[in-house]
C-alpha cells in the first residue's frame, strides 16, 4: 500500500489527474474496506487537485448520507432528487454545474461553493454513492474533470 502520493506539480489538471488516478488504484487495491478507501480517495483528490470540498454521499435508507470527505463541514443528509447530488443520484449521471446559484434547487451546504461536479457510482445498475466536488470559483470544472473523475468512479465501482 502506498503511504505517500507522488504529486505532480504541473499546472495542467489533465497531467495531475493522469499522475493521480493510477496511484489511487494502487492505494486501494487489496484494501477491502470501502470507507477506508473512500477516505483516502477524498484526501488524495484534495491534496492533488486542491479542491475546495471533495467527498462522498452514500445511499442509505433512500437518502444520501455524508461519507468520507475533505473540506469544511457539509450537509449530512440529502433527499432523493434534491440539489446537485440528489439530481445525479436520480438521473444516474454526472452533473457539472458552472454556477451553483443557477442550479434549480441547489442546496447551499457552504455559501463559499460556486461550482460543482457530481458523479454517481453504480452497483447492480443502482446508484450506491456519489462523489461530490465543489469549487469556490465559478466555472471551475470542465470535461477533463468529468473524464478523469469518471475513470476514478470506475475504480470505485469495482470496490463497492
């Protein structure tokens, strides 16, 4: 198991993702505990990508419940279909939001959050959890984030 990340000091986020994703795969391979893995993934994403907030919401009893995360305190529970996380769960797809104030029904867990990307992880064709990443800058996420975080979700789907 890796105990340290080899950080890319590139200003290009694609290069940072390309260096990070294989390290996350190595970090989680052989570790059966999902919560431990999600905790390390959240920390690795925060450390490497310097996201404002990054974490997971787990589907439990028909709601999203806060799981491992890095950043300021967060909403503890999110209803099905509510906010960006609930919409990603309901639609079973990645949702990229350039300006959270323009997203209908956005849940402001932090008023400092300005843009967001949420990706679902499926188990037996049902959403088991979502990865939520927030930025304190407008329009901070793009297709590169969707692509590489999508690759990460493929790794996560294998462990859940």
